[in-house]
C-alpha cells in the first residue's frame, strides 16, 4: 500500500471548490488507510488570480497553470479532473498516459467516441479511474441500493426520474459555457440527465433502448461580458443557445423495467430537484435531493392496514457513510457526497479494491446519453450502444 | 329491535347542516339494522325562515319552533341537540325526561354541574345518550386507537395536542355567540380543547391534574348587526369579549403519561389544525386533521436502519369505517365523521350495544375543562374532578 | 327553464354508487335553479338483485333492466351513462336519438371512431352532453386552472403527470373486465391516462404529437369465478391479460410546451396517485390527488428570498366549489367531485350555459389516447387526430 | 485589528469534533478579516489517547491535558469551552481572568449563580464572550428572525416549541454523564430546553413567568463500564437517574405572547426534532430541524385565495450565511451551524462588533431554566429572574 495519495486537482470553479473541500475534510471524518495530500491545483493562466486564492484558501501546497505540467509531476498520484466537459478527455488521457490515477467529473466525455478513448487510455496505462457521479454517495441513495440488493422491492417495474433546476429561466441570463455546445456538449441533458441515468444504472440496471425529445425554450441570450469585450453594454449583444434546455426520454431496461427520464433547467422553483421513484413488485422507493437526508420506502410486505410510505431519515450510524459524521437527526449536506466519495476513492486506490462508478460506467452512461440525442434527431427509438 | 329510529334535530346552523347531512346519508353508506327517519328539525321562532329552508333542503318531514313540542312528540325516538352550548342541558334533560334517546353536540355542557344533571337525567330516564365528539370517527384517529390497543406503541409517555384555528384574528370580526361567555361558556377552550381533551381520554386515558393559562388577545370587538339594531353602522359599537382566545395547559395522566394541550383561534394559517402526537415506549403516532386521511406511525420495532415515520393513508377497506365508502386512495372528508358516528349511534340504539362517547364521557371531559379554567384563575395545579 | 331534471342512471357498480350519491346530494349543497329527480336506475337483468338494492338504498324511484326502455321514457330528461367502456357508445347514442341529454363516464368511447359517432349523435339530436372527467371538479385543480388563466405561471413550458395505482399488482388478482380489451378497450391507458390527458387539455391546451410505450407486466391471470363457472376452483383456470398494465408517453403541445405522461397499475403504494406538475415562465403548480385539498404554487414573482412552494389548502369560500360545503380546513373528499360536477351539469342544462368537458372534449381525449396506442405499436411519433 | 485569532479548544467529545470542524473550515467558506489558528486542544489526562488522535486528525498544532496551562498560554487568544456542563464556569472564569476571550458551549452554566459569576468574570476582564447556541445560525432560523424584524408576522401571539429526541429510550441505555445531575445539571431541560429557550428569546423576546412539570420515566439505569470497574458485567450494577427525561413548561412573554415549551428524550422516532411555530397577527413561521434547510411561512397579507404555508428552501445566496456555501438547492447540514457561528465569532472579535448570543444571553437563558425547575418543585408559577 502507498503511504499517501497526492492529489493534483484541475479546475477552480464550483466543482473545484467542492473537490477542494472534499480533499481537505475526507480524512478528518473517515478513518482512511492513507491520507490524501493536497499537492497542487491547476487552472488556465487567465484564471491565475482565482487559482492562487483558491490554492491558499483551501490549503493546496501550490498551483500550476498548465495541466501538462501537473500530470507529469512525480509527486502526484491522482489527477482529479473538475473542468468544463470539453477538456475531460484531453486531461484524463494525458494523466493516464503519465501513469496517474484519474478521477473525472461527470459527464465523462462529450460523446461516446471520447469516452471510449478515455477508457482505453486508463486501461492501457493500468491506472485506477473513477467518475464523480456524486449522488451515489447520498446516504439515502446508497440505502436505496442496499434495499434493492436485499430484495426488498423485488423485481423492478418502473424507474421514474426527474432532475429539475431553474437557474436559467430568466431570458437575460447570459450565454455561459454550459449553454454552448462546443464546451458543454449538451445542456440539461449532459448536466442533469447524466446524473439520473447514472442512478438508473446504479439502482435498476442497463438500459436497452430509448426514445426522447429535446427543446430549447430560450433560443438567444446575452453574451457574457468577457466574451463581448469590456466596452459592450450588458445584454447588448446576443448569441445562439446551442444546447437543450430540456431533454425527456422513455426507456426500456434490459431486465424488462420501463423508465421515464426528464432533465430541465426550466422547472420553476425546483433548485436542485433530483428525484426518482422506483416501483417494484414488493414495494417502492422514492427520493428527492431537496430532502436529501430522507428516503421514502413503501413495503407491500408490511402487515395489511399498516402499509404506508415510510420516511427513513438516513442519518443513523448503520446507514451508508453516516457513522463518519454526526449523531442521528443531525443532517449532512450536499458537500458530504464529495467527502464520502473521496474517502471511497482513497480506500479503493490504497487497498486495490473496486472503484465505482468508473470510466466503464462513464462510457455506458455516455452511450445512453448519445442514444437519446440520436433519438431526438431521428425521432425514433434507438438501441443503446449501437 | 325497533323498526326505525326517528330523529328530531334541534339546531339549524353549521352543526345543523352537518347533522342533517349525516342523517340523510348514513343509511346509504352503512348497512344499518334500522333506518333513521328524518322526522323534524327545530329552531327558535326568529329563525323560522332558515329553518324552513333547511327542512326542505335536507328532506326533514317537518319543522317546529319549540323544542318542548319536539321532545314530547310520540313519533320521535332520538333528540339530536346541535344548538349553542348554553342550551344543551335544558334541551337534553327535557328530552330525557320525555323518554327520548339523546345525542348532544360538544362540549356537553357549560360546566360540570350542568353535565352532572344531564348525566343523571339520561340515567334516570334509562335512555341512550351520546356526545358528538366527531373526531373519534376520523378513520385515521380510530386506527390510532386500534394500534394503541394492540400495544404497538407500548406504554405511553407523551401526549401532545394542539387545535389551531384562525377565523377570528381580524380585530373587526364581530362579537358572535361563540365569543360571549353567557352563550359559549368559554372560547377556544370549550370549542377546541374539548375536542383534544376527548381525544386524549380516548387514546391515552384519564387525566389526573392540570395547570393552565388563558389569554384573550383582542378584548373588544364590534357588536353584530342584529345585536346593535338596524341603524347602527357596522363596527360602530363594540362589546367586551368575555371568553378566551386561547387556553394552554399541561397535564399529568393517571397512567403516568404527561400531556401538553393548546387550543387557539389565533394560529394564523391553521384552518382546522387539530393535531396530536403520542410518544410511547415502542413508537409514535401523529395526526393532523388538515391531512385527515393520514396517520403517521413510527415503530421502534421495525428493523434497525429501516425505521421511519410511515404515512398510513387510512383509506383501505380494513381501516375503520372505510369499507362503507370508496376504494383505497379515494379520500373522504370532514362530513364523513358525522356520517360514521350517526351509523354507530343507530346501531348502538338498535342493538343495545355500547355508545361512545356518552354523557359520562361528556362529564369527564367537562371536569378536565373546568379544572383547567380553575387553574387559570388560581394560577395553580388543579386535580381533575375535585 | 325546465322545472326539474329527471335523471335515468345506467350502471350499478362503483360509478353507479358515485353517481347516485352525487344526484342525491348535489341539490342539498348547491343552490340549483332546478332539482334533479332520481327517476330510475338501470342495469342488466343478471344484476337485478344488486340493482334493486341500489335503487332502494339511494332512493331511485324505480329501476329497469333494459336501457332501451329507460332512454325512451317520457319522464327522463338526462341519461347518465356509468357502465363499462364498451357500452358507452351504444347507450349514449340511443339516448341522444331519443332526445335525451347525455352525461357519460370516461373514457368517452373505445376508440376515435366510436367517439365521433357519439359526438355526431348528440349534435344531430341537439341534446346537451358532458363527460365525467370528474377531476376537473377537484377545487385545487379548478384553482390551478384559474391561476393559469390569470397568467400567474405565464407561458407554460412543462406538463408532467402520472396516475399511479397498485390494485392489480398481485399476480393472483383475477381477470376482471378492466383487464379485457373487448370490454375495457385498454388498461391503465383508457382508465388513468384518459384522466391526466383531460387535465393536460384543461390546464395547458391541445396536444400535437406523441410517442409512447406500453407494457403488460403480468400476462396471465386467474379467470373470475363467474367466468369459470361455479365448479371451478379459484385461480385454477387462467386467461390472457389483453390490455396494458402501464402506458407512458411524451408529448408536444400545440403551444410549444412539452409533456410527460404515465399511467400505471403497478405503482406499489400509490392508491390513487394522480399527480401533475406544471412549470411556466413565472411559476409552478403541483397537485397530488392523495392530498386532494392542497395545491402547490411557486411564484417567481414573489420577493427574492421569500420564494417557495406554497401549499394552498383549497377549502376557503373563495376557492372553486367550496362555498357549497364546509368552513375552511374542513376537508372534502373524492365523492364531492361528482357532487360538484352534477351541480354544474344541472345548472348548464337548466340555464343553457356551457357544459364542460363535453363530447367534443371526449373525442379530443380519445384522439390523444388512440395516437399513443398507435405510437406504441408503430414505435414512432404520431400526430394527434390524423 | 489583531492579525490572527489563535484558538485553544477544551473538550474532545462530540462537541470537540463539531468545534474542530468549525475552526478548520470557517475560513475556507467565509471571507474572514483574520484567520483562526488551531493552536491547541485540551482534555483531561485520562483522555490523552483520544485527545492526541483528535489533535492530529483535525490539525491542532498541539494538545495539553491541563486547561490551566491552556488558558495562560501567551499564544492563545480565544478559549473555546466544549466540555460537560459542570466545568463551564471554572474554565471560562479562569480563561477570562487570564485575559482570554471565551466562547462556551450551552447551557452556559449549572445554574444562575454560576452564570452570574461567569458574566461578571468576562465583564471585569474586558474580554469578548459568546455562547454556542448554534441553532441561531441555521439559515432558516436566521431568516425567521429577519422576517420577524421586518414585521412580516406582526405582533406575536404564540410561541410553541418542542425539542424531541429518543436516544435514551432503551431502559438498558447506560447512566452516561448527561443523566447524572452533578455533571449535567439537568437532563433534557438543560440540553434541549436550553436551545428552544434561546430561540424563544432570539425570536420573540424576554420571558416573564413560567410554570412547568418534569418527569423521569426510567429511574434506574446500568452504570457505565468504566464507572463500574473492569470486572463488572455490563448492566449488572444500576444507578439512579438524577435528571429529568422531560420537562414541559408554559410561559408568558414580556410582550404579551404566550409560549409552550417541551424538551424530551422520549420522543420515539424524533432524532433531532427541534421544532417551533410562531403565530403572529400577520402570519406564521414554522421550523423543524430535521428539515433544517426549510422555513415555513404563512402570510395573512397574501391575496385571498392564494394564502398558504410556503416552504422557503433557505439556500439562496440572499439567505443568511448561504452565500458562503453552495448554489441554491444544494443543502447544508448540522455542522455548518458551527462553521457559520465561528465566522461570526472571528469577525466580531476582529472588528469589535457585537457578539450574540453572549454570556448575558447565557445568564438570561439560565434564569428561565432555573425558574422552570423551581416551578416544577414548587408546583407554582415562577417569575423569571427573581
């Protein structure tokens, strides 16, 4: 076993903060076999000021402005990729080729072709790999998986998931990178459907075929100030939104279950409304991230007259991950999904045990996402992975 | 067994409507041994117009404007008292003395002395008697009682109840009869605390001692138009509010449980918020009338990691009263508590079986209410029934 | 204006009970211009015993065992059709041809062809017509429509509805008429999706195109005792389930909104889980029949920092239909949707005003349902009404 | 302004962990004028192993086993007291006398006498002081205070709070320090009622008089292993529980509002159920810590027909403290109340601005708690502070 796991993080935005916090705190809460070292953080030269502040703030030993330098440094064991989607492949592959373990934000890639290259790269390099589908680490979600594995809802008939947000509903919200296809790849689809597709695969199984529809409600938006130049008045120049605002799709799983998926950024009032409901022959599980400490469970095996939806407050020591944190009823939050996943990542690398979800999962996820986009274009059912 | 049960209803206000609906429909939903006959409805001469309309509308065979006439009619088997509180005793006693069965709205009386006279009257006359504490007939509440009887929450530690309404919060709301002591007896106390005290006795047991406090937030209100006379401008003349707006009390039950009670008409936004929570050694039951089809149940006997508050939608055929109504998930409403209680009343009289809650319960209830008022005055703990 | 409206009801099952209750009580709660008369109830000769009991119980003046007799009786003004789906057309058309007004249970017909004939029949006869999509009369749902009409959620982006039940999940549940195509037409689709499709049209507008999928999870079930004959052991003989257990579909509305629909009888724990959420540019509305007295409303126009989902307890006098019933917070139930719709029906016929939803709506609804079934078969997007 | 704020923490239990996490992370999330230094952590010599691990884990520069050493160290600016209740006074006074700023866990003291000494000590020393009533820093709670200050619920009529836990319901749960009067002072009262009393003072105002009741449901419990000695069989020897399991009290506030309080460790299923509801003339606010990111708000000023309880998800940048954390809908947890309070503490000391709640608040709180205990003993209403 290595004595420590030195991390080099690429990215200094929202995800850079979430990952920095995870690396700082994971060893405090979890009893890890080795400690992660916060070696260096990396971003583009134009972000150097923000980068320096983030490095200082979170306690990174240093920072660099060229990921190529980072991935080849001797003192780095894991390259953690938390950049916009269009750079995941390039950085991850470079890291793998430099012999580094890689953990990459979701969605893994811009498309299946990229994802395949990435998977091949980590396999050939023999390095460990993981994708930050962080919601698997919500204790209530991991508990849902445990209950399914124990057979508590039996054969699954229905998976029904929505991921609803509303942060771009104002037509004057600017054309940020997440709304430009060349950077984000897709809109709500890769951002939100990627997550619920991962949960579907985690909780139900592989998806066989899909049919979908896509819509962009606001087709033009103001360019961002930096894109326009300093002299431009805010909102004066507009650009085309080149990604979807929402994608919905129906699915058939390999095991016979049927699925309904919907990701949107136009769900007024839903701030991070990632929700699923799974109906099986023996019961139902339901979850809403906005009440992330709770899992709803209905069991048809409860005595007649005593059946009902039970709200399990997933904060007991026996619930997944919770022993590390606080006493029952003392809730955890969004950031702890990263803290817990970082712990799993450290343990997996240190002990050579399974890392899930990995790039294989990232590829399978991408295959579903791409099939849906193809279905939207061709207005037809599409087999996943073909 | 008698062949029918002819009812004479006294009262043509809100409760008159609720009772009329119950008498009309109870035999449609429930399979009754005998049918209730809607013989006559009675109110004061000054209400004759409203009375005639109510009689015609709900299908009463006739109406009278003197309760003394009603209670002595040969063709009446049951006198149903749904008048303001200060007339309960007079009418009920007259009915009993005329040999009629009596069902009386809650609170049974203005005070313990009246309640005792009423109980004595029905006992001496050998007639059947019941009090309309209708919330015992909410299926979810009756289910709570069943679960307690089955030992599912074990020994009870806590009873905690509130009955919150907000209909008189506007200081310009007029001085209706419910706000005048000589008619209503008390305010929120007799109106709302009477109900939760009944539920406490039904679900937990007898109350041993109490300490309470009372408050009237709005001390003067506009007189009602009819009280002022036709020439008065609305709101011009004001009168003293002589009842409480809220009464809170703590209690010790004979079985060692502790209790907290609160009735108020100043619970902004709570329209009919009758709520209780009961914590026992094995679990908890919780109820809120504003979601009256639901009972919350937590069992400490559920497997570890699977414990949680279960929302039982009490609409299954096996749940109390529900076989009479609609399929699961097809909710019932407020009025059905009266329809169900009327069915129990008819069956109890026809078959000579127990009628609960009866005047004995009404008296016990009154003893608690009076002890609380005495405690408010004397600022001391008061033994119930002394 | 006619002096009364005499009703002949066809059907003595679950819907027969719901309609009988509505006709008995609608005039008690609502101030109607004319009173409905409960003239006769009708069912098949083999159901005569049940029919007689139902007639006596609910106060129908008489009963007949041949609908042809009913529809031609001089003393009947309205034929109310509450029979299995495969008889709606025949009875409704006969009634119309006899010059009777017709109200018919949903779905209007077995298919578009039948629905067109029915619409043509009532139009040619010049009689009034209505379809019992009763959920439009839930006060919270009618309130949702009012808020939309007032522009409170602005342009609509998303309609998302599920109608989840679980009453046939047991594989030993028998092959009742609702599971046989020749009687029910379809399964969850015509039963449940018919309702949410009606709500979609009521609340959002016309649907332009759809793509759907269908599944039958349990493909064989025990025949019902009467179908098997008296000597057969329960469950011994099995028959093919010829309808869907679930149908899901995506939709594009004419106004640009996107929709997601799902009806299933395999939603474990959902008893009558008819739910919708509508996201518009200014806000969101959400509803779940299992809490039918509540409407959720989020407004993006609320002050910043004070936005949130508001639970409107739709029991105020100003809320649709509620003035007829009880004070605020005193809930109503499932049956009141029929009581209220009956009141609208009586008023509409008496005063010659609009009746909605009518057979035109029934036909439009059927066009959507048929397009979905065609889409399931052809695995393609289908234009509605082509 | 000082250049840094060096902290010495006393205590290495549950609160030691909560405080360590706060000191580590507060400067990462909040933009602080100076950084807190994690100088030393302190506990009793017998806990040295646990102490060393905690120091290493959370990054304390060192540890000491004598608080007297800690409080006199030159390099310590703030002594943070997170020990059992019976040592708060001794340590805080010593720290003040050594010229250190002091932050102390709640309840401030064992009784009013101690609290007065402590307040006097910090005043005489001229040092800054704060009490860790951490729930004031729940964003939803701070938002409640803001809405009250803005007059949104108007004059307050009712404060109603419960703090329900269930961790000692098993009669075999051992006699830990919190159940022994000489260490804990009281049971649920000082532990739980202290918090809701603080919230009452924070949100409503000063309490004038109280009447209470106390109960210990389980009167004997197994001694803890260490107390019994190594040879004792677990559960063999039992000791007296010398504190309350529950205390309930009624209160009258100086501003005329009435209050109801209840703390219990026998609320089966309630893990950290700290709940309050405040009814004012214009509206209501309600909170439950088990859904700590949510505040319920009802406004009587909303348009008629659109009134209802609004669930404000208090995770917007404009909500108290939230700008420091994550985007809307990305929940925070229990620990963030300490992280936020630590930030306020650092800022207050650095900038010389108000620190709330301070020892004055701690004393006022203690006066209420003591008055309640006296009321329980004397079975009478007791004036607070007399």
